[in-house]
């Protein structure tokens, strides 16, 4: 009789589980874009069907959710649904994960090994790979453990080999002048007959042509942007979204910006040439995505129909180079002038458009030596797009920082005053042990009610109680048990809030003690207490502090215990 393979046997029959253990199970399926192209009939749904069939007759594997990463490489572990599943695992929502095979978990053998040998065991998670016959709860897991690292290594090698082959194929096609990008650049579409060939998008041909000619005639980038936005012409990302070519609208406003226009003007595709390999990724070399220098890119001339004349394209880009050289030549020209640090870098946000604001250094009195220098916080969106993008804001640096400093000092003072008042109340009331006594009494009453409820059935069985009296008494004791349990929770919460008044710990407490007497406003002090500052067109500043929950709890407890005196005194 032929020997039946252990792998086939395990794929059909799960390892025996303790009768009392029911696993909250996650079904995870993953399919990369390349696997879908290479294997006809391979779909994410096929994987799910296999997993559903596997758990169908196993009542101890209770499915809590299905997690799908379609079109995502297994070399990455920041996959959206994989990260969601890991979050549910950390939150205790699942304690079993089932995949079709080990390669679905990942093709990076080091990270896959970390999950199998460290992370899953740490969280007490059972892991099953159906077709590989692997089950971490199996009595033979030590035997399987010898082969799992090898399979992970093979998966890793497979992924790198596939990366090398794909990179080689792309390189050959790029050298031939064929387009290999996911979507065509603005002004072009992929030919329906040959997706590696670009044809002009007649709907926007004139727009691209005018952009280059306006620039060649001397118009600034900002002037061209205003012209396009004033005429309601959507930017490239919004245009693709409106056409239905992409599912996600990456442009919040749909407006042209300097960076978007600059990308169009610098792209030789509009002169009929193809420049590819600008960003390169090579997994097989262990190289992540990086931008390649111009000399290492692939440049092929006359690969498709141009939209603008080569003379106009060259003229525009030569002008761009001269403008850049002129700009860079000014570096260091005003180094002798005072330069103040941007204390609000990264946290000052325009409340109207949501973009981060910049510190603008300006000069006046050019004939003076040295000229006068002043600083303003400005909205870059308005600076480039004017009223089309946002509302004008030019906030004096000193005024903004003075307001921030005053608010910060008031915030610290209110915290310290509230703490001081609560400490005084603690000394006066001396009620530390009162809550614990009430909690013990409630716990005793709860235990008595539970004991009486448990003894009722014996009385009913012995004929001392009829059915009506038994049910009435049982409901009474159950209700009393619930009421006492609720009272215990309320007393514990009250005791915890009472301790807040005397507790000297927590992140905010430590920061206040460290910076309570700061002399000058610094970036360190600001970022320690403040997460965001929103500036609005009506002159309002909205400051959002870190650890607001800790601060609010202290004020609420002080208000509750002090009968309103805390806020008045503070």
C-alpha cells in the first residue's frame, strides 16, 4: 500500500485542537500583479474559496474576518490589509491566521521568519498554511519547523529571481523606445493596438501646445498657472480622474501648481522622445526605489508623434536652465543679514486650505546698508495660485510667536494651579481610604447575592421552593448581583479620578515640570507641548496641544471635586 504524504493529509485535516479552545480566525489572501499575469485563472477569490472550504467543517475555527491584498507584492510587509490584520491581532480580535501557503504570508524570508517564530507565538496566534501542510498547533511542529525556513528562503529567492527577469524585460523594451509605464503622461494615451506605444490625446493637445508657447514667449510659470486655472482647465491628475482612467483623485483642488507645470515642461515626451528609468527599483539587488541621475536613464529619440516643435521645447528648457542658474547665483548674497529660525516649522497650518505655512524673509530699503529685514508667515497656496487656491495671509512672525508664547505659559500655569488646588483638597478631605472601604462592602454584598443565587436550585430540588418562588428569587439575586457589580465599577472609577488629584506622573506632568520656567520660546518648547497651530483668514489662531486628554482629565477632576473653585482660582 502506497504511503500517504503528511503534507496532503494535513491540508485536508487540521491538527486536533482542544475541545474547549475556539479560535477567532482570520483568512488572509494575497496575489501580486505579476502572479495574476503569469498564471491564468489565478485569482484572489480562488484562494478565499480554498480557505473557506478548509474551515467549513471545523467549528473550532470561527472566522472573524477576511483580509485581502490584491495586486500587492509579497516582498512588502506594509500591505494595507495585512497591516489591518496585524492590528486586529495586537488588539486581541483574532488568535488564528490561515493562508493558502507560506508565500501568501510573504516572500521576504527574514521578515516571514520573524512573524512565524517570534511575533505570532508572542501574541499566542496559531498559524496555518493549508497547502504547505503547516500548522503551528500541530504536535509535529518541530519537524515542520525544519522545512519552513527553507520554504521561506525559496520564496525569497523566487521573488528576487522574478524581479531580475522583470527588470531585464523592462530594460530591453525601454531601450527599444517602448513605453512601459502604468499610465501615459498628460497629453498622451496608450495605443489600443499596442500599449507600449503612445498616441496623442486630442482632447488636451492644444493645452500642452499652448503651455510651451506661452513659456517660450516669456510668460512666467506662475502666470501660466493662473491662466490655466482661471480657464477651469483641470490639472493632469484631476483630468485622469475625470476621464475614469484612475480610481483615486490625487489632487484635492484640481488646480495646476508650479511643480505640476514644471514636470510637464521638462518632460521630453512632448518633443517626441522617450526618457525612462527615472526611478528604479531592483529587489534582486536589494535596492529600493531611488531616482537615477540623468546619465543613467534611457533616452530614445523620435519614438512617437510630438506635440510641440523640438525648437520650442529646447528653447523653453534652456530658459529654465538660465533661470535656475540665476536663482542659484543669488545663494549667499544676503548671508550677512540676520536670519531668524522658523520656530513653528511643520506645525503652523493654513486653516483655510490645510497646507503648511512657510516663513518668508523679505527686505525693504534697498539703498540702506544693511537693508531692513522682516519675517512673515505666508500661505504658499495663495502665493502660487492667488484667490483660486486660498485666502491671502501674511502673519507677522513676532506677533504669532508672542501669541503662542502667551498661550503656552497660560496653559502651563493652569495645569500647575489645578494641581495645587487638588493637592490642597486632598489634604483637607483626607478621604483616601473611604473609596476602598465602600468597594470592599459592595464586593461582599455581590458575593452574598451570588452565593444565595447558587443555593436556590438546591432548595427548589428539595421541594422547599416551588417553581414560581424559585424564578422570582433567582431574578432578584441576579439583579442585585448586576447592581453591585455596576456600583463597584463606578466606585473604582471615582477612586481613580480622586487619585488623579494627587498623582504626579504622566507625560504632561513630566513636561510641565521640565519647562515650567522656560525663559525664551524655542522650537524644543513649542514642539514638546503643541501638535498643530491653525491660522485663519479672520486672524484667529487655533492651537492644539499634545496630551489634551491628560490635561482635560485634571481640569474635570478639579472641577468635580472643587465645586467650581478650581477654574475660578486658576
